[in-house]
C-alpha cells in the first residue's frame, strides 16, 4: 500500500486500526467505536465505484455546518489490523456526494464514492481505432484518482482488461462521458471467442485502485482466492498435499437465490430478436445453455426446460452490433448467475474484491430440515461485499453462481459441459 504523509497518523481503535482523515482540513477524526452509528464500505460488480456510508457523531456540530461544504468533501479511510496499518489492510480516498446534517442529534451523515476524476465529469466527441482492448485501456489512463499521499494529489488506476477484447473495432464516443461509453461497451461487446457478460468496475485491494473490464467467463477461470467455512468443528484440508489452509469462519448465511423466479419462464436457452437493417427484416437468434461456462457440475435448470424468449427487439443492426449476440448473451449469463445466490457473514476480509472466487464449505452438522443446504458448498464468485465497522469489522459477501455440485447421473438438472476444473 502507498505510504502516507506525516500528518496521516493512525489511531488504534479496538482490535483494528481505523483512520479517518479529512485532507482539506488536514485533520484526523478521532471516534469512539461505540459511537459509530453506521460505517460501511462497499464494493460491487454492478457499481462503477466503491462507496462509503458513514454516520458519526460530530461534537459541537463541528463538521455538520462547515461552510463552504467543500472543506469536508474529501475523506480518506485506512483500515488495518496491526500497528502497521498497511499489513493486510486497505485504504480508500472518497469524495462526498451527499452530506446530511442531523442537527437535532449532532450526527454527521455522509454518502461518498471513490474520488475518480474524468469518469462522470467530462463529455467527449471523438473516435477510437485499433482493438477494443486498447480503446478501453486508453480510457482507463484518463481516469485520475485523488490521493492524500502524492504531492499533486493525482494517481492512476491499474487496468485489468480481458484479452478476449483484443480484436479491432472502430468506436465513436458521441458527446458521452467516459462512464457512459464504458456502460455502452459493457452491455454490447462480445469477445473474439464468443464471450459475453462483461463487467466494468473499479475496486481497491491493498490500497491500490484497479480498473476492471472483464467477462464473466474470464473471472470464472481465475484460481480460488478465499476460503470460507461454516462452523469450526473441522478444519478442511487441500486435496493436493493435505496441508491446512486458512478458512474464514462464517457464523451465518442466508439463501437469496432466484431459482423459482427465473425458472418460471424457462432457462434452457435464450431466443432473441433484432432488426436486420441491410435486408429489412426481423431476425431471430438462439443462445444455447451449453455455450455458457459454469462453476458447478450442474446448472440449476431442469431437463426439458424451454428457452426464454425476448419478445422485444434488441435494436437495429449496425457496424458495432451486427447480430446483437453480445447483448443477448450478457443478459442470459446474468440470469444464470443469479440462479444460485447466498449471503454470508464473516470476519473482516479487507482485501477480497468483486469477481474473486471463494470456496465455501460446511464443517458442522446441519439440522435435518436444512440438509439441502449442503448443495451450497463449493466454488462461488463474489458479486458484492460490505465491510461494516464498529466494535469489530465484519464482512458480508453476496456470492453467486449458476448451479449446484451434485451427482449428475440421477439428477433432474442439466449438466454443464463447459465448467471450471480444479
């Protein structure tokens, strides 16, 4: 993690170090953890930027009624566990988007996003040639981050872009912000090998900020980065060398999947329509379930399920979208990945980020009425995470995948032919 200036002193709070620094006032906020009403740092696949929600006491209303408001617009957060806050911790530089004074309670209520310039604030009329990968990389180089650690207050993001976008395509930015263009590309692009469901988001890991533009399939092929265990009566071991691996304990979980909701219309495939402008006719295309990549042996789709139909036109064919396959595949992938979803609560996982893969296992007996929950063991992807800070740091992870791990021989579910092998 980057070094902080001399004014950036860390403060020991309970079992962790939390530093809240207001760069514009060159001042640290010293807060009793008992008085934190709400302090949550969130990161998500579906949000451009990490966010902060903070409700803290403001003694004497010192920070509530500061005028002008820009004196408390920027907030730097450092979180760690040791006296060296950069060991296993994380840091964020936020810009306040909403500040609500609760004058009758002497509370400061703030909502903030990661302080990134040239994402939402400038419109451009220009064209790009070359590969889509290079276009996105060039846009990422324009994004500048505020930082309290650098003299000019600016640093760059580190791009991570799927190699499947290394093919040539001319792109026009039509009076759009960079965020609007990236959103358009995320919804519409298709990889050179047919990849779909791209995500564009920024995240912080180890105090560094990364810009990700990656396909769902690309992220699913990454190695497992984190291990979660419900219960502590047994310590799982790796299959390769039987050595003990570090599992974060999970003390509660909640199943929040969409199997029944999505299954109503059938997910055995996807049928979509678009207008072929060249030939002046409406075309129909199909995406097959077996073209989709899975983290599990089985899709949570019943054998014999019908294909879902999109009855509205996705658009008119053009130079960028000749068949709209990227758009259709993106929507289908996201429906599949919402079939199985579980929310788990664990101790602080400050360097977990959206898109990471986790292994979740049960290590204690489950009540007979909950025996079916064992099917939720296995590999998952982090969709979002929320770090809640008070007397301790807890992390709530929302995990997603498209199916379950079970014996495919006697199952009524459709097996996945393209799946992750570990």
